[in-house]
């Protein structure tokens, strides 16, 4: 398992009863987590005195209950700054476990000793975009949500990367890649963080089990002649690390060589020294 263990402003404090107790900067939140199927004693005081608690509804969805929590606040990861804001689907605007991938591709970009073009698809609030830009890459950031792209720009500004070579695009990721193929544009690194289910800006439906493999095949056509890396993240339990590995070995290795690794990614739990699984990632590198 690849573990995001370099955070100072974030920690999973404890997990129990379908929930996780987290510290985001100086604030603590309790949020549901489907992986937490165990019931252990909730001894930490944060379980009784938190700043925000997301309550799952039996009808689906849920709602926040707040206790002295600002509307927005910031946390830092090394030289990056992120604005946080709880919103309706329990999220805060950041997936901290992805820091383990930021470290991986950031080092590859820094060591390349050449200009590196990176494409970040389903790019959300820009964690991977900022990490790649901070490492020296020029980045194309694509997400179907205008609000998420605006949020990502705010994070770039807060991180001192407002003048970094980043293209910000509100677009359907599949249609964007199809147009890039026609335009002949190429990228040295591709990052994709596809949702399990989603809709594009014009109602295009995305179901990951049906769409991911054809999309990988499309993206192969915009890799440069000497690519550095290809990263796929998955939060869907049906896409195990071995599935990610199989797809990437099938499509990327025959053309470019290199090798593939795929693992669960996780976050350390400070209260007991264990690790909370948070999905899986597949990595190809030359």
C-alpha cells in the first residue's frame, strides 16, 4: 500500500462505526467512510467535541451539523495551500491521500531535466495540478464543473502559483481528449481521477466500469513519443489494483515499454498506528 504520511495539517485521528475522525488544520470533522466496517471504542475526545459532523441519511445523501466551524479555511501541504469548504456530498474539497501520488510524479518531473507537459483530467480542485506545476511542469487542468475549476484557480493563487503555466479548462474530459487527438497535441504525463459516476456539462453520462478502458485507449493517442508517466486513480471498489494494472499493462506497455505498479492508497490513523484504505492507484512509468 502507498501511504500519504507526510501531512502536517491533516490527520485521521480515529475510525469506528462507519465514520472517521479527522483533523483539518485546527478543526476536527467526523465524516462517514464506507471502508470503516468495524466498531471500536471511541475514546478520543474529538468524537464528542468536533467542529463538524456529516450525518448520513437513510434516504441517501445526508447533511452537515456544524459546531464553531468557519465557512472556509486553509491547510498546507509543504509549499501548497488549499482552501477547504464542506459541501453537500460530505467532501471538503481535497483528498489528502492523493499526496502520495503528488510526491511520485513530482519527483519524476523534477528529475526529467526537460520541459514536461502534463494533462490532469477530472482535475477537481487542483491538488495534482498544483503539485505538477510546483515541480516545474506546464499543466492542462480539465474538469466539467466550472465551480471546481474556479476553486482550483483559488488554490493556485493561494499557493503562489497564479503565474505558473497552467491552462484552466471547463470541459467534458472525453470530448476534450478527442479534440486534442485531432489537434495533434501531446503530453508527457497524464493524470486521471475519474468519478464512479458523473455527468458532463451537457449531460454526458460517465460510468467508470463502462468508460474507463476506452478512455485509456483514447488517451494513448495523446501521449508524447517519450512520455514520463501515466496515473489512474480509482475510488470504486470494483476497480481493484490488479484491474488497473491489467488495463495499463495491456495498453501502455506494448507501445512504450516501461512498467506498471498498482496498489491501494491509504492514510495513517494516528490513534492506533493502522492505515485507512482510500481507493487504489495505477502508475505507469518509462
